[in-house]
């Protein structure tokens, strides 16, 4: 019997659940021969993007799905919260010095740097974010 | 998953030395941020932070460190992180904050920054 290639996680509206979901994601992805960096970045996507929805999205339902595809991880995050397109979010405010540091949008900024492609759609009353992480890179 | 922990390794002259370990995700950062700030900020000394056992670093963890770095900078003191694994280093580099957070490979290099 072949292993499932997708993992679907339904997120309760509590940030404390993120740790458990990260654990499930890590266990799932470790069944495959994937670069550690790709697994790490998938966890980062879960942590940062789902956290954003929990904090600001006013969503009642969030679903995170990851599929192990040939050469890439394909992640989709759907939620029924307020419309928000992270691909259009302004760049993070990276301060010049610690003395005056005030950072906005850091999580989205880090995810954009860590993934290979990000596409957003608003479909009806849902936000749908699709992310691809290349897995062809050599293992760390 | 491993528990997020913080340990005071020592205090010497104008320097305080702490160690962070585990995951600095939202949950982990919330577990240690009060202690991290309390160990460093009130002392008004330079701070060395051993990151060698940090396995994951998200934006909340970085914000915690920037907050302390900001407080120290206003007192002309530095926060220096050292020894993180390569994936954690990548997170810090992706944040664009490597100069502000003074990231180096070893404790020796960290002390040389001060």
C-alpha cells in the first residue's frame, strides 16, 4: 500500500495548537527523503502564516494542507476570515539600528524569503494561499 | 517536540551570558520571553546568547531578541548571538536583521564583538 502524499490539518482557533500541528507536519514530512531545509521552511510557513490568520484574520476555520509532489512541497492554506493577500503585503520595515527598531510584517517577510512561489486567491468568502517549496536542493 | 528552555550561564563584569534551547516558535517564545528579558535588560550589560541548541526560530523569537537588543543599544550595550544551527542562521538572515542582532559562529567570536 502506498503512503498518502498529502496531510490535511484543521486548525483550532488557538495558537497553542500550533506546536501539536508542527509536530504532526514534521512527522509526516520525515517519512519522505526531503531536504531538511524544505521541512524546516514548511514548518515556518505553518507557524507564520497560520499565526497571522489566527491573530488578525477573524477566521472560524483554517485548513492547512501539504502535498509531497515530485520536486516540491505544495502547501495550501484556506481560511474564511477577512480578505487578506499576503503576497501584496508591504515589505517588512527592517530598521537600521536596534535603538530605533520597530518591525512590522516580519513573519510574512521571512516566509517570502523561504519559499519558491506564493499565490493568493480570494474565492467566495475564503482566502486561499498556495505555496511551493522546491525539494530538489541537496539535503542540509 | 523538545521543550523551550533558557539558562543563565554566568555573569562577569560587563557581560551576562545566557543559553536558549529548543523551539523559538510562538509557543516556545511565550514560554521564555519574560525570563529572557528579565535576565538581560535590567542588568544593562552586554549579553551573549548561546543559540547552539535552538532547533527552530520564527518571527516571534526574533522579535523577542530585537526587543532586548533595542533596550541594550539605548544603553550602548550589545546583544550577540552565537552558534546557531545553519537552518536557524538562515531564518535570521532571511529576517534581514543580521547586523542588528550580531550573529557569529562561536563564543570566542561573540566575546570579540564586545
